[in-house]
């Protein structure tokens, strides 16, 4: 009997426990988000102006999939939630990348990069030869286009007539990407095509290539920095002012972004200054080859002692020495060094060279050049060792300062102009700083500026991945919220970075 009652009591306790859990357990109430609202912004006719970042350039090419994930297209999709209108892009004909002119590939406009197992490689090195089908003479799309991002465009190019004229391409006066947008008005400027659409809202992210072209060419002078001063179409300040004044003349709202510090992008931070592995025998042979040069530097120091024209500090920095190590610094040309031959003809044969330091930035393509032979028949003619790297391969500290100074000046113009016009402002410079220094977290993802593994930058080390562009789009929406009273963030309508890829398969065609 006792056992019977104990069993019944146990069942009752179990039943009671079940009831307690089912009936009385406390649950967290769901947070009800407000409905999405545009605030004072009118997104019914959205037009985006800019360069590569606006176009959706990725993996050193523009292709249909990358354009789908351009940040303006992502924005336009969210704008549809608040009465945003249709948004058209000048989509390419394939996912190969590259451009052709009347059936012939345009030099420098090649198919995209892909991941080759160890790093970025050309698509055709993996899948074999391909036929580029996007032809600027045969199959341009029909506008008008909401996305007027032109890869490679500088600020003054947005005002330039004929920049999209097919007849100017071979003269170097037109941009093949813009040729695809001008249609029946080949001499219309980017700004004119934008204004012709009477936009109610615009984005403008321009100025990156005004300094970036100089940076990625190693500061060799082939792609100079845009001057601050000068009339519209020449100097950055007045050009930017003219762009904003024209875009806002009819009351359009807008969002602008400043220029990030391009010296911190993976294109300039991935290749170390000391990537040369040498054994003891090779190091000794190279040191012997530089013995006469080192002796000349020491002789020049002795001859110029007390003149202040050639210091011991510079002389020591110019001496070249290798050792048995996996981390020897490359030898580089440096035009900022004292030209000893100009001071004393006796030293005319001494080149302006030195070994690189951590302060020098080596461009990404140098990774495939350092260690190759300048003369296939001479095993000692190793580029970066016996043969100094030319200026185009290295961004010197003096050249970095030129970029920093110009970027600071341009960003001051962008900030003050945007503020005066009451526009939303995205601090892209600060954003890149976060990506570079520890990363930026959004939702379940932390993106950094590391090449390949960071998730933000594509394989070219300059432009963003689709996930990176989604991050940019979110930052633009936050800025719009702050200025126009919209609530994309508060209503839960920022985009989920997990819905955007970080790479594309070589098989994607």
C-alpha cells in the first residue's frame, strides 16, 4: 500500500510539474519594430553617380553578378519598401568580365580574377580561354540608367563631354564603360545624364580615383593626383561644388561619401617589404655584386663630409646587404634620395637605390614579379634583388604623404559642401579605418581589410566583395536615417550581410 501511494504521489508531482512548465513559464516578449518609413526623403527616382565602387566593380572586373550586388542596387531594393521607383543598371552581357571593341578585346579590360588556391589568378588560367561578349561597339544596353557609376572615373570626368563617345576611345579621351551608357547622346556627360532624369534622390561617391590612380601606379607619375585648385572640370574643389550644386538645384535630396585612406587597402598592404628568401651562398654572391656600389656610397660620404649635402644617416640607409634568411628586403629605386652625381660628377655612376623598409608599400602585382629574372639567360638578374624595383612597384613614404595631404584636402571639401547642402554624409574614411584596425562587425559577421580572408575586399585588393558592398549600403542607409528621418535601421531593414557572397566560382559565366 505504501508503495502504491508513493507511486501515485510521484505521478501527481510529475503532472503538476508539467502544468507548471506549460502554464507558468515566462517567455521573452517579441519586440515589435516600427514600420519602415522614408522620413522626408523622396526615393521615387534614385540616381547614383560615382566610379568603380558605385558600379559594383569586383575582382578587377565589372560583370553582371557583381553589378547585381552594387551598393546602389542594394539601396534601391530597400528604397522600394518606401515607394522607391525602378532602378536600371547597364548590365554586362556575361559574368566573365572584360570588354571588347568590334570583336577585339580592349587592352587592360580583361576577364575577372578568381581564387587559384593560394591567391588571386586570372580567370583564364583556371578555365582556359574565354570569349568576352560585352562589346561597346555592338551590344550596348538601352538607358536611362539609375546607376551611373563609371569604373576609373575621377571627379572631373563626371563633367567631361565626350567621355562616353565611342570615337574617343582609341584617342584615350573616353571611358569604355561610359560608352555603354550614353546611347544616342554620345557627348553627354555623366552629370548631364543624371540631371536629365530629374532625380528625387541621389548618391555621389566620387574622388577615390583622384588619388587612387596615383597610389596603385606606385606614384610613378603616369596617373597624377587631381589638383585641389582650378575651375570645374580641372580642380577637385570647384568640380565637386559644381556637381552638388547641379544635383540639388531642383530640390533633390542625397547622400555622399568621402574618400578612404587608400594607402591602407590590401593592394598596398599585402606584399611585405622583405619577401626574398636566400641561402648563404646566394646571399654572399649578391653581396659581392653590390660591393662596388656600397664602396661608392662610403666614398661619397667621405668626400662630402661636413658639407651637409650627404648625411651618414642617408648613406647607411643606402647600403645594401643580404643574408641567409627568408626575409630579405627587396632593393628599390628611390628618386627622393640625393642625386650624388649632380653634386659631384665623380659619383655619377651611383644609382638612387636602397633596400625597402616597412614604411614602403609594395603594390600587389609585385608579388608575381619579385624573384623573376630580368634576363632569362642570367640567373643573377633577379628582379627585386640584383635588379631594383622600379617606381611603379613601390609607393614611397614621400608619395604616401602626397596622397594623405590630397585626401585630407578633398575630404574637407566633401564634408563642408555636403553640410552646406543639407545632405547625408558617410564617413568612408573612418569605415575603412575600422576594417583595417580590428575589423567591423555587422550582425553575425566581422569583416576586415585582409585580402581573401577578410571578407570585405575582393581579389583585386582595391574594390569590395558583394558582402563589402552590402556593408557600404547599410552605412549609407544609416546616414540617410540620421539626416532625413527615415528608419531603415530602427525598423530592421538594413540588409543581412550573410545574404551576400565574398567570392565567385570560376565556373560562373
